[in-house]
């Protein structure tokens, strides 16, 4: 598991991963800036404010951009990255598992649905992190276990569904839930670190492709042993 995590982290510095990351972060920042500009335009166009109020609104808009960058960039980046995760999984399979049968590209509608699911999962992670910051003494074990389960589940099933129907991917995950939870804890650890959490979708995809290959390989060996 740790070897797979280290290899997945190294993947982040390769051109395909960097390209997706730059696009995701760029789109996300552009979206946040556009929202702030739109809000300022609405306040300035449809409402008459004294000069000092307009100045205050401008400052608050800048503050909102900073706060949004901290708490909204990770989930929004995850939403945008979700549209590219299938491509990233293909790169990992083609580069590191060239002798094995490649996975099938997920249908567009299913990829969009997964992207939306990833958005809400990561949003929940960040909201829970904020909640824990406001309430001292809350047990962090619950935080990591919950997020480890969610992130491990979603990203493992993404990797598995490239090779099998969703129902079978879920069965495979349930059969290996303890190991996948441990892998999810690794992802949750990265997701809880500011700035580094931007890398979570790409790291988790590369990581879980490797974990799926490990689990599927063990299953194939057991099947071959029974047949022999």
C-alpha cells in the first residue's frame, strides 16, 4: 500500500497530471473571481450605496475570494478534475501496466455523475474539517475514519468500474473493505492538508488504480489456484 502511495505521488509530477492540475486550478480560480466580480457588479448596478459602503463591499469581496480559495477550491477542483479522472486512470494503466488489459472508458453521463459525487464528498470533507476547527476537543479519529471510508469507496469504485459493472465493483470493494479503508485513510490524510488537498483527486485516482490492480491480481491468483 505504501509503495503504491509513493508511486502515485511521483505520478503527480509527470506532464499528464500537471496539465490536468493546472487546468483544474485555473478554472476554479477563474470561477471564484467571476463570482466575486458578478456580486460586486450586482451591488454596484442595482443598489445605490454611499462611497464608504462600496469600498467596504470591495474589501469584503476580496476577503470572500481568500476564504473561498481555502474552502471552495478543493471541492470545486474535485468537480472539474472528476471530468478528467478517467483519462488519468487510463494514463496510469497504460504507463505502469502495459501488459494488462486496459480498462474501458466510462460513459460521459456516468463520468459527470461521478464528478458530481466527488464534489459533494470533498465538500463534506472540507465542511467537517471546518466544523472540527470550531469545536475543540472533537475526536479526530472519527473525522479520518469517516473521510477515509468515503474517499476510499469512491475512488476505488472509479478504478474498478473501468473493468467491471458497478455492482461487481461494489462487491469487490466490500470484500476488501478493511484494506480499502486503510488506503482511504492515506487519501484522507492528504485531503486534510491545505494546498496539498488540491492534489487529492489526481493522487487518489493513481493510487486506487494500483490498489485495484493489486486486489484484482490476488483474486485472479486464487481463481487460478482453485482451477489447478
